[in-house]
C-alpha cells in the first residue's frame, strides 16, 4: 500500500491480525497510513475488516456514527428502495439499554437465522468457525456453561460502547433483505477506514422484543441484526481469530 516496503507490510499485517496490543490507529500513524477521517484503499479495508468480539471502553462520538451512516447510505439497493431502518444506541443510552435488557429473557428469532437443516459445505464452515473460536478461548467442547457464557457476550455488545440495530419493514422480501447486507458491509468497511471495529450480530434477533420496545420501532418493522461498534481491544485473544474462506473453485463456476 502506498509505498510501504515489505517489512512494513508484514508488520502492518501482523498488527491487523491482532498480534499487537495497541489499537490499530497507533500503528497506522507509525506506518504513515491515514485512518481516522483519512482514506484507505478499498482492498485494504476489505482485507483487514474482521468481526471484533472484544472492545475497549473508549467512546465513539455521535457525529462519527452519523457521518459513517450517511456515507453508508450510498450502498446500492434494488430500485433504490433503501429498505434499511437504523436505530443507534450510544453514550448514556447504552447504559439505559442494558438496564432495560435485564428485564427480558431470550426468545425465538422472528426469522430463521439458519435453515432448519444446514447442508454441506455450509454446516462445516459454521462448525469450524465455532471450533476455532473456542480453541482460541481455551473453552473445551464439553464445557457447555463456558460456551454459553461466551455466547452471552453478544448481549453486552462484546463491551462495545456504541451499536446500532438494523430493522426492515415486514412487507419486504428476500431481495430487500439482501439490500441490508449491502448497507451493512458498506458501513463496516467505512468504520474500518475510520479506525473502528465492528461485529454484525444476528444474536439480537433473539431479543427482538426487548430491542423493539427500547427503540420504539413501529409494529411493521422487524429486527434483522445489531452491529457492535468501537475500538478493538487487540489484547483479547478472540480478536486474533482469522475466519477461513473456501477456495474460489468451491463456490465459483465459469459457466
Ligand atoms: C448477518 C451476520 C450476522 C452475524 N451474527 C453474529 C453474531 O450474532 N455473533 C457473532 O459473534 N458473530 C456474528 N457474525 C459474524 C460472523 O461469524 C463472521 O462474519 C464470520 O465468521 C466471518 O468472520 P469475519 O467477519 O471475521 O470475517 C455475523 C455475521 C453476519 C454477516
């Protein structure tokens, strides 16, 4: 990237693999790559974005979030319908939300998070991700309590100080749900450029009642997911997780 020599590239990659403990912004300035408010090549943002499951408590300004959201709305959507409906939780509202959440227990998601019977190779992909994560955390397969406790971190936004929930009108179909993905990935890449980490979380669909009530979502809207937002805590082993991808030949056909 931009004239970095190969040593710097290696160092930088290791920073983003979570092998260093300061937030990337420090290393970014050492390496001379602009981040917050600066420009990052799209390829670099795509490469280094990963789901962050451990955040520093450092606050994120409302203005930063509104700017990122506004920019994200350049995401494409079929017919330009722009079906995303976003509810932001930040600052003291995060404390209010957590107090509110304590009154609720988990329920069933209003949409199937996975198909009833996940086929191969999707099943294995999912299984391997879980195994790799629990291995990093030192949680054995049989320790159900520890696995559940780790899963519960979803409902603390993994310690993130900011978040938003993405809703959609119930009248929308599969095509508009895919538009949400366009918007969300655009947001996550822009957040990366701004030096922020994110984690998309369908887990929040199992708290739809608590979330809808808190954000005063109208009856016609349903939650898709939440996004945790904040500065990554690279000291947490979970953030060194590198999720795998299937090789191109497995999912791409030159027809
Ligand atoms: C729509 C969506 C929902 C997700 N829900 C969760 C979740 O509830 N909890 C979680 O820890 N990760 C969740 N993830 C993160 C995925 O596990 C992650 O994207 C995947 O393993 C690939 O890893 P990467 O994001 O680090 O590249 C979600 C991702 C997406 C796109």
